[in-house]
C-alpha cells in the first residue's frame, strides 16, 4: 500500500484505534433501550464518527444473522450532506425525510398502506416546496417551514401517526420481523450550521415514534453556530440555552473518546501498511504516540494526512538512491526523527523552518530568536510578566526553551502551543544526545522537505559526509564570550565566583581519573565536554551531567545536573556536609485523583539538579569527582535500572486510562506521589 485513503473505517474493518469497548457498549444500549431514542455521536470533523457508526451497523447486522433470541433491526443510512448538494435547504430537508420513509416503506408488504403514506409525504413536501425555488431560509421561508413542521401542524401530526402505524406493522410482519428501526444520519457537520439545526428539528418532530432509534453524527459546535441567529453569540450567561436545545433533540450524548484512542497502535498500523520502516528493531510506539499527541493531535483524519506525507517521502528516498546501507529507513533512529520532523512540519511549520540553520536546537539562544522575531514579542504589554513567569518555571528555564518561548509568543497561533512544542522538542532531547540529534535532524530535513508547503527552500539540505557539523562553542573561552553576549544587559555577568566554580568543574573533568576532552569532530574519548547553552558532559556518548550559569536579580547562580543512581533508589541526594540539595528537575503532581487531573511534567527524570549559590556553597573537588564518577556508572553499567521517561509515560497513561481500583492505576498513583515528592530524598555524608 502506498497511500491511505481518507475514508471511514468499513463496517468490517480492523479497529486499530481500539475503541471496541465503546462500540460494544453502544450496541448493547441500542438493543436494550426503550424507544423512541435519539443518540448523538459527537466529535470534531475527522474524529472517527462515521467509522464508529459503520462498526455499530456491522454489529447489529451480525446480530440479525446470528442472534435469534432478539428481534431483528431494520437499519437505514442517510448521508445528509449528499442530500444538501445542488439544492435549496428546504429541498435537502425533505429529501432526507423522503429517503427514510421510502426505506421504511420498502419493508411493508401492504402496498396500499405504503402508497397511502407515500401520498401523504408527497402532499407535505409539495406544500413545503411551494416556498419557492432555490431561495435559502429567509425570515418568511423559515416561518413557513416552522408552520409546516411544528408540533401543532395537522400535516406533521398526520404524517407522524401514519409512520407510527407503519413502524408498528413492520415489526410484526412474519416475513420481516423487525423489532426496532435504527436510522443513522451522517455528515450533519458538513452542512451549513443553520441548515443542520433545521434538519435536527425536523427529524425530532417527525420521527419521535415508538420502536425508532436515531443515531446522529454531529458536532456540538455546529449546533452552537446554527443557533447564533436565535440566541446570539455563545456566552457563559446564555450557554444553557444552547445546551437546552441540544438536550431537547438528543437523549443520549456520546463523545468520541479521542483521549483514549490507541494512537501508537493506530499510527504503527498505518506505517506498516505503507512499509515506512522495515528494520529489525521495532519503532517505539510510545514515542511515536507522544510525537503525534504533542503536534497534530489524535484526529484520525490528520494522522492519515501525516501517513500520506511519509509515504511520498519514502518513495522519494527510494528513488533518489542517495542513502547509505541501501535504504535510509534501515536505521530506527533516522525513521523516528523523520517521523517527528513531518509531525513538526504539519503542526508547527515555522518551528520546522528554524531547524535548518541550527539543527541542534539546544543551542538556540536570544540571538537566534532575534533573527526571527526582531523582538516583536516584547511590544506586547504583558510580555515581561509572562516571560518572567515562564522562565521562573522549569518548563522554560533553559536558554533554548526561552528562545522557543520568544518565537512562539510572537506568533498568536503558537503562543498557546508553546508548552506542547517545548515538550515535543524535549522528547527528542531526552531520546538522543546532542552529538547525534544534529546529524539525525539534518538527515530528516533533507528528506522531508518535499512535503513542506511553506515558502522557505530547504530541499537541498543534506547531512555532512563523514563527520558531524560542529554546532558548539569551540572551548571554554569561546563559550564564556558567547554567554556574555547573550546577556549583554548585564555588565557583571557572569560573576567571578560562578566562573571559579565552572573552572573547578572543568579542572576535575580534565584531570585524572576522567581525562575529559573538549568536543572536536572526528575525535573520540570516554569523557567529552560540550559547550552549548551550558557545559555538558558525556560518558561513552551518554549525557551524565551539565552546569549552567543563570542570572538573577541578586547576582547569578549555578544550576548543576547529575545522573541519579539506582543504589540510592533513584532518589535525589542531599549532601549533608556541604548543604547542597538536589531535586528532580521537573515535577509531576496529582492535583485531583478522583478526576484524574495532574499538573507539571516529567522531563529529565533520570537526572537530579541543584541550585548552587557560589558564595554560600562549598563545592569541593571531592564532591565534583564523586558525582561525576557515580553518574557515569549509573548511565553505563546500570542504565537499565534508571527510571526513564518511558516508565513515567507508562504510569501516567495508566493513571489516565485504567480503572481506579485496578493495580495499574494504584501503582501509577504511588509512583507519581512518591517519585516526585521533594521530601523523598537520600542523604549522604559529603
């Protein structure tokens, strides 16, 4: 398979989203409910409403064939949007009614009764169509339609009475023993909202009869738009009027459970169909799921568009013959980052366009933000307050995150998405080290640009051959100059005390037993130092620690991150003699267990960080050496025993989806409340 057609799941199709429990519950409700009953299947356009209706149809059809303990179901499908094409709203209303009635009449063996009812329907229709040609609902037209189809209209009462007799007779026919009539009305949200509301009113008035179950695929927001002329713009004060109208039509509202879709399984299933990746190692479905959730979201229609872009990219790559090892997608990491780049390209194209100039996004800084925004964000009167609030949180405390915040703030559409974009890039940062991510992103950009709809030309980007392009400062002196330039409003930044601590840190790293080397392309060593936003240390290409110098009103301070270790139960440390207290960098907190609500995030969970005032904390060579060595040991010899972001994601998913009395839910609550508790630390004698 090459492309994915944007059509609903067929009645017998495979449920890759795993919403079967919801379908089964609705089917059981339809079988056992009293009538008349109207079910509203709600969800945004593309959320899978038609697919769910197809599955319900299939289940009831199977019941007709296999289950002889209950009467059969007469099922009727109406595509309301098709009836609205090339005709007036009045005609669309009546064509929908006519299709339903004609389908009912087809089950009646009494031709005289069928002809009588058909004649009555035609009489009502002719009266309505005399309103006049192709005119849409005007004031007079709407009034006349209301008169014809109102509860007090003799025509509508007569028609409903005839239909009631017809339905009753159908369900008692020996040749066609239907117990209930199930009528599906699809695509109401594709019709002009005002007309969709008219159709809803009409269906409610005519078919409010015993033994009928209506299943309407509708978006509540369409109803809101369709009622604006009646109630005005929706406000907190009049919201109840919109809801009351909806509740009058719908007896059972059902919202598409997009939050519970198995996005990972769905996307992996589609990727398999287009043969996007065929390596030996399976793609991480949890990582794929997070990329989707933080970018395009869980709308199946948007996901299909994403898959089609990837299908074209794969064909392009296969044709280009420019990849090593025969196929660029042999490597799992390349495939994963390409997937992430297309998600970014579709959801946040302006952020995607920032990567060609600086693919190692952890090197983004104020200068890079200025090239994009020219400080336009600072013209907003609330800028200083919002920026201060953001940077004081742990979500935007790093230089690259602050650059991203500036860029997002300058774009009204991205301003509310800044947190999602930061977490999206944070996933890449957690998954790959800085040395590798630049190469991966450059490779992905060169092969995903063919599906970009933006104006910037990035098609010719190719990863460097044979070596990694340096995106870091060349050494400490260069890094210090850049740090000063980034904070050009601070003449005394960084302080002598902060520089002294950083230099002590570097001195310990470069001496025995570590012998760390500054990063240079093509050179290798067990311990590598990179100078980007902060000073980052790697052991065997695994990040084990970093130091940042941060400004504050009272001067500046050091933020120091080191790896947690399983021998300390993966708890942050408190150093008894020096008074240095480490904490988990980002905190996840349950705010309402009953309603499954939480705040915060779980990034950098395998690290702990301390805020150090160089004037008041004595960070000895012994402390530096001990924690560097312990971090390397944790990340290399005991890496499988570290609490990872994937484990946190697994617990969080269980907290959001599992039954509250299940072992998984209780374990998730215990983990979140314990692991992120500031008082849950280990004290050592240093």
